[in-house]
């Protein structure tokens, strides 16, 4: 497939200011977006792809997507190559459009180097002076938010709305520990019980220490090739058959819903592209920064109805060889590792092991031919990026 | 360090100075005067949080500051037990005007906080910065 003739540049806008002491960098990004949309005759809600580089405050596109309230974005790219980024983004946007990943891509650039006396990038406060970092920083970073207490708010709200219990959440850790006992590299190899989880120290209500993932060094890598090269290599072939992505954030604070994650949108996109459904999955790698992370994502991906996650994960249903949906058979982030606090790549790695039949024999899923790897980055309690990947053994 | 529920106590955690931008400066100037401002859009009529120059709902640039009584209900909260300065409560308040606000709950029994509870804004001093909005039960 080529991009030739598959995409058109239909909106363009250059900000008129050359000295902008009275506007923030996020504001200039948004004004440029507004100008380009008006030039094209489109509206904000038409945008389903967002591209930005290092000048966009925040991590990736998350802060700017939330600032602008881009509710329909289903494709994101924050490739950073300095000043050339935006030219490269047009090429990437054309690829995404050609492949049906988005239809209307927005690319923005903004900054205020002439105002450097106010402090450049970065969200840090400079008492008595103005800063120009992520737009939410001043209104959020002051309250002591961490992953622990922002995910804990999700758990608290889920319990309030659906009656989910700490015992049900604990079953997720129990399942992970059953798998980790066979992983010689896992940080936590002891099998734990529901009582062990509930008796571990409360970190941030209602999450206990054993509801939390480990902190680990380490890393991972993946090689993705063309079909021709894949066939030339003497390794089992793991075919990528579906992928979906989505941001989620408060977007102005209306309809805040901490019981849902971006998987609600990224999941169906991936399953539709793959032509399979959740019940077809033989194995699931689900991001497990906390037990509640797993529960919410299983619901949002469609493995069970919303609010039924507690019942779904209970009684060992996630344990390989015991339950219906073997998950995180390496022990996951809850027991194995969470390199540099980013667990996405290990989720793909264990799914590849399962599809190759190379997982530990004690946790290998028989005839594992379809698997999902899913994760969220950032915080479910504020703003995050969700990614779903469906893979098939060939 | 306690592994169990804590006795009622006020938040001992000091709040750092907020990052103030040219866009958010009017909010913090008003906060210094004890006034809680939100942004409302003249295009769609809706209030939003955190305040922006361009409406995150309809993308109009006709947004205006509005003084709010700062009252609402707790949407969700969590008491952080593992903190060098003692427990503190973080949470979201759904303002009566509609939007949800991330905040701390202070001057109250942290263990008695509940989803749906009515709360009202107050301002807490920060270290070398403007005071920041926090909430207490009504």
C-alpha cells in the first residue's frame, strides 16, 4: 500500500502573532487548530487524529487533546524529530488515513520563545513568576495526586456505582501471583490469597499494597517486520490483526466518569479490524498497574458487562488452567515487573510467548492462537491514552 | 506509620505554589482575594474546569470568568495513607455549575468523607504562591 493519492491537506492556518506575551502556549495551539478547522470548513468534533511534537505541553498529545476537548480522537502520534516533526506528521497522517485509522487529522505547533523570561516548557511552578507548561498543571499538580490515589478514586467510584468489593479486586492479584510463582525473574513469586491482599497495608483507600504493581528497573523490545521477512525467519509467526487507540480525559470536567477507561473505544476498533470478539481470545495481557486497572479494562473491552467485572475476576477466573480467561501469565506488573513504570511492552511480550507456545509450561494456554494485549498510560483518574492490540498465531 | 484507619485530623501536607500561566493568571489573582472563579462559554452557555481561553466543549473563544460560590458534591475521593506528612484526601467535586474539579478535602474527618457529600470551597495558603482552592464539608 502507498499513501499516494490517499490523503489531502484541506486546512491550513498560520498564527498572526510574532510576540505573544498575553497567550499561553496551549492557547496558541488551540487557536491554530481553530483557524485550520475554519479554513477547512470543519469542526472540532470532526477531528479523529491528533499529531503533535515536543512543543506541545504535557505528555504526548494527552494534555492538548484534553485542553481542546477533542472527544473523537482515535489516532495519536507525537513523533518528535525537532523542527521537521510536522512535515513527518503529514506523511504519518496520510498513512493513518490510507489505512482507515482516522479521517480528519489535526497537526499543531505553537510556542513562545520570546517569553522565555516566564520560563519555557515544563509545568514547574516558579513562585512569583509565570510559567508556560501543561495547561492542567496549576490546577492539578498541587493536590498530591499520584498514580496510587488517582486510581484509588476510580476504585472508590466503581465500588459506589457497582458494588464492587475489595475481595473481588484482590482476586486479580491472587491470579497474578499464581502465574508469577513459575517465573524465575518475577519480583514477587509467593502465591497470595484474598486475605493476604486485604491484610496488606492500606496505601490509598480502597487500594492496599498488594493491589499495587511492583516498581522495577528493566525494559523490553519488539521487532515488527513485513510478511516477507517474517516468513524468511525461523521463528513462529505472530500476526498483528487489529489495533485501536483512544485518549480519555475530563475535557472540561463535564460527565466525568472514572469508572470507564479509553478501552471503551480502543477495544471495539481493534476487535472490528481483527474480525474477532472478546470471547474468541484465548489469552489476555491486561495492563495491571493496579487491580482496579485490570477490572475496568476487562469490562470496557467487553469481556463482561459494565459493573460485572468484580464477579468476572473472582474465584480464579483469570488463572491459567483454572479460569476462562488466562491473563498476565508472566505475573504481570502486579508480581513480575513494571520497567520504568511503563508496562505496555511486557504485555505484548507475554502475549507473543503465549502465541508461540513459549510461555512457562505451567501457565501455557493450550492451542493459544488468539491473544490481546491492552494498556493505558497516564492515569485513569485524570487523563490517559488507551491502546489495544489483537494478535494471531499463523 | 499506621496500617489502619487514621484518627480524624486535618491535612498536614503543605501545598506547593501552583504553576501560574498568562492564561490562568486572572484565576489566581482572584484566589488571592478569596474569590473562586470558573470559566463559562458564551457560545454554548456551559461552564468548564480547569479554565481555558477556548471552550473545550464547543471550541468558541468567547469564554468569560464568572465568580462561583464553589459548592457541589463529592464525586469520588481517596485518602492517601502513605505520605511523609500524614494522610490527606484527594478527590473530585462536581460543582453545582456542572464541571468536576480535582482538589483536596481539608479541615474535616477524612474517614467520614463520602461520595455525594456536599462540600464548599475555601482557600489554602501555599508555599510562596497564591492560595489554592480546597474543599470542606458544608
